[in-house]
C-alpha cells in the first residue's frame, strides 16, 4: 500500500488509506465511497469532512469507519451500510430483505405518470412486489388524491414499506400487506405497478457481488427464462384493472417483446416502452382489453 501524505489519525489519512482498501476490493469509485462512509461514521456531511482534512477522527468514529470499510470491501452495497437510498423525491430506508431502489426504476414512475392525462386520473394504485415501497410511494407523492396498496411476499418488506410511507408523510394514503402477488386482492385499480424479479435463474450468481451476494433472490430470480413473474402478473391484470386503467412493469434488458407477447396472450394491449438512464427499454405500459 502506498504512503498517504496526511498525518495518521486525520480525516485525510483515513480517506487515503480507505480509498486504497476499496480500490483493492474492486470498487469503482473508491475515494468517493470512502468519503461517504467516513461522513456516515462521523455523522456529518461530506462537505464538513472535506473542509478540514487535517482534523482528527474521533476514536469511536474511527472504529465505526473500520467496520463499515470491511463490510464494503466484502462488497456489501453502500445502501445497506448507510441503511438509506434516494428514489425519485423520497429518502427511503432499505434492508437486506428488499431490492435497493435503483435510479433506472424511476423510468417506471415516469411511464406511469405519462400514462394519464393528469395526476387526478390516478385514484387507486396497486404495487405488486413493493419492496421498500419505492414505486408506489413515488407515484403517491405525485398524485395527492391517490390511495395505494403495496403487496410483498416478504413480511419484512411490507413492514419496511409501511415505515417508509410514514417517514415520507404518505401513511394516510398507503396500505401494505403481505401476499402472493394479487392472490388475496379484490377490487380494481387505475394503475398497477410492478418491478418483479426478472433475472434468469442461471444469471443471478453472475450479477455484481453487491447484488448476487447481498440482495434477496426473491426480488431478482425470475425463473429459468426470467419471465415467471410476468406470467403471474398478466394473468391477474384483467381482473385488477379499472376501465381505462394502466399497468406499468419494469422489465429487464431485451425482455420487451417476450413480455408484450405474454400480455397480448392475456388479452392486454401493450402501449410502449420507456427507456432508463442507460437507454435500455425498462418500463412497459399495458392497457386492459378495449371495451
Ligand atoms: N435491475 C436489477 C439488476 O439487474 C434486477 C431487478 C429485478 O429483477 N427486478 O440488478
């Protein structure tokens, strides 16, 4: 390991050494993550940290930082170390029981809002496999008159999503329950959202270590061809969609045609796909059978 210029025990020295540790662990932006983790350990903002690189890191913070660094070097996701992830306009708590909200999934929110002439057209929203509640809560935040239900098979996810709703002032308009997709649900919804597991089973072990080792297989593994969840979802949609209702599903790279075919076979009408930040078709909009 090369020498660090700042004197030992200072912010500068900790950042320098931590950057080297993270780089050696294969982390893409080691210095940036070192700053985030040290700020987290010192319970301060990054800007405060950088104002004085020669400040001494208090002992308790140094110990906490060491523990965080070891976990990150073992490729635990940053969001699990800080316990938070930003999504859309929301600050969300995350846990290893749910997928960490991804910026690419914001394409689903955009597609959902674009599928209606105005937010007032969205009164009842359903989010199947809600995880942290990210998709549902983002849409509710944009549609002040809407009410939503989030369903997840994992009890820990439904509980976490409920806490996220409360923390973002949306508890009065969101309910969360534990269930197997929409099996236990009756009623019709203007908007049905889902970011289901869609990775082919055989591809899951080859995902980035952060994902493969630390995110729940339940939220990733879409079966042999990655499409198992979509089969369940499209089968349920005809009884879940209100007249004029829309479904918006997140899809994996290259899955548009296959999911559209499943949707058509179930009597649904594909209305187009929206791309994510990387230019990949990520959010598929579907309508019910025309009256
Ligand atoms: N986008 C995720 C990944 O590739 C997969 C999410 C999902 O299966 N819904 O890591």
